[in-house]
């Protein structure tokens, strides 16, 4: 696969882009920390490997998932929930790396959420073809806290709808180093990720990693 210079050129951090009430896109915000974030993500994945969770409906998700921090999001035949331990190992999730917490707090503050205190970080690993169908994030107790997401590696088309499933979703192409903050009236918006296009990222190869920081408890 040919590497496109244009696709791989990261976006320098400019100004916050407000995409909906409570939703802010910070393009290139994590670029200066990307090396540290990737190294820390690889350590998390080594301790708690990415796995394809099964939905309550019995389907295996195409995105590989793991967690770090006090709580981790899991799914199985009995439902979705946050768990203090990795069901695969019985051990606590790896601690949230300092550089993870730092980027999440800085991004939340930039978007106007000054007291974000995430206790969960979901790490999503995408290979070409992996996708996330439209859904709401509503397994968290405190819906006044925002969610911060950090994109690393291959570009993804992010689908961002409204709080009504049937309304059409806007599309945003998220690149390596882009950060988004979703809170307030956008906290329960439907969203998803289109099937990942193949490519070859200079740092991550044929992969995308997304970090989502949440206040779960
Ligand atoms: C918009 N992950 O893990 S994060 C997820 O790229 C998830 O892996 C996507 O959706 C990914 O649940 C996108 C962006 C995101 C997260 C939470 C949101 C967007 C959101 C909550 C409300 C609205
Ligand atoms: Fe989500």
C-alpha cells in the first residue's frame, strides 16, 4: 500500500473547533505527546491484551478493546458494564499512565471542562475494516462529565449524529493526534466509526488506536 504524504501529514494544533453544543474538536492537540502516548499504550496492551468483546446479542466486535485505570468497559452475553478487573486475567486493569491523564485533563480544560477526573480509559484497536456502529455511551453514572477521545495512527471517518438515532450523522475525518471532547448537550449523541480504510501509518502501520477517557463511577 502506497503511503500518501498528504494522508500522513499531521494537523498542527490550531484552535478548538466547536462541532456541536458541548462538542469540540482539537485538531493536532496530542501531537506533542503522541510518542509517549503510543509507548504507554503498547505497555497497557502488553499487560491487558486487546480482545474482541462479545455483545449481548452474541456478535464479536471488530474493534479490539482493552482498558486502563480504576475501571474498564466490558461486554459479554450478559450485557455492558464497567469492571474493576480484567475478566480475562482476573487482575485489576493496568494503571492509567500519567501522560494519558495529562492529555485528557488538558483537552477537557481547553473545551471548558475544568474538573474532569477520569477513572476509566478504554483503548480501542482498529485494523483495516474494523468499525463501530452508531451507539450512545450511556453506561457511565455521571453524565455531566465529558468524554475525551484521542486518535492515533490511521485516519478514521467518525460519524457524529444527534441524540435521535434516525437523524443523519455528520462525518469527520480524524487523524493521528486529533482530540475530541464530548460533553453537555452532546454527551448522549449517537456516534460511530466507519470501516477503517487500509493504509500504512508511519508510526502505527496498518492500525488505528483510539483512547477514550471517561468518568464511569
Ligand atoms: C460522541 N469510540 O469507544 S471516540 C467508544 O474512535 C467510541 O474508537 C470511538 O465511540 C473510537 O465508545 C469514538 C469518540 C466519542 C466518544 C464518546 C462520545 C464520541 C462521542 C460520546 C458522545 C458523543
Ligand atoms: Fe462511543
